[in-house]
């Protein structure tokens, strides 16, 4: 990918996150990126195509990480669950702009094509997570669970504390005027520790026997 194209995508991400897709014009993007309108048209064709390119640009990385995690035979299923939690917490906290855009566009009714692209990416990533959990089940470490809802528990918990910083600061007793690095450093370890604890209680096959008693 050319540096100029990547620069335009980065600027678009910032503006879409701050102003929303509808509140951002191609002219706004061109002005902030320091390029002319013709260059954006050359690389992307339209604002909608630019958004789709941004989604592909950011989301492709996540799929690659999940795929490599699945292939790593040196890790146990529990190791992979821990790595999965670490990855998603870090990925979302460090890329809040993009994930805010993904949330906005998933709940938008503007473009079926964009929604289908985002849903397709989520389903592709879910497939990789399915493999991790199924491997743990086959090795008699994990019990039978509803995998899509299990993944929803992970993502929903992370989202509930990243979509609203004010809410998170109040409920977790973090100073609202903390800078981004301090905010992430306080939120990240708590999210990771909680999710790992929840998933161990939820997935561990030993707990299946306890529930039957």
C-alpha cells in the first residue's frame, strides 16, 4: 500500500470517528490530508469505497493474528484464550477510533454493502475463535458452550467500557482528566483479568461436573 493511500485512510479514520460518516465530506478529508480531491477519487472512487477500504485495511490485521494463533501448536487452548483476550483488549483500546466507526456502521441503515462487509469480517474472525474453543473441547478442557454468545460476552464487555469513557471513569474510579495512556494503563489490566476469570469459569470442563451436582 502506498504511503499516500495509507495517509488518506488514517485521516479518514480520524474524521469519521470524530464527526461520523455523514458529517465528514471528501473535501474535509482532502483538506486535512493535504491532498486534492482527484487523488482521493483516484485511490478510492467515492466516500463509501473509502470507508470499505478502511475497514479492510484495519480488519485484515486482526484476522491474520487470529489465524496465526490457531496455528501455533506450542500453545495450549487455555494459552490461546488468554492471548485472545490480551489481543482484543489491546487492539480495541489502541484503536478506539476504528472500533467506534465499526460500531456506528454496523448499527447504521445507510449501506447494505458496508454492513455486509463488516458482518463478513466479524464472521470470518468468529470462525477462527470457534476453532480455538472447539480444539479445547476436543482436548476435554472446555465444556460445551454457545460459542457466538461466548464471543459476544468478550466483545460486549470490552465495548461497554470503551464506547463511553465518562461512564468507564465513573464506574471504575478513574480520573476523567487522565490522559489516554494513563486511562488505558488503568483500564486494560482490569479488563484482561476479569475476562480471563470469566472465561475460565465459563469454559472449564471441571465446572460442568459441578453444575450437574
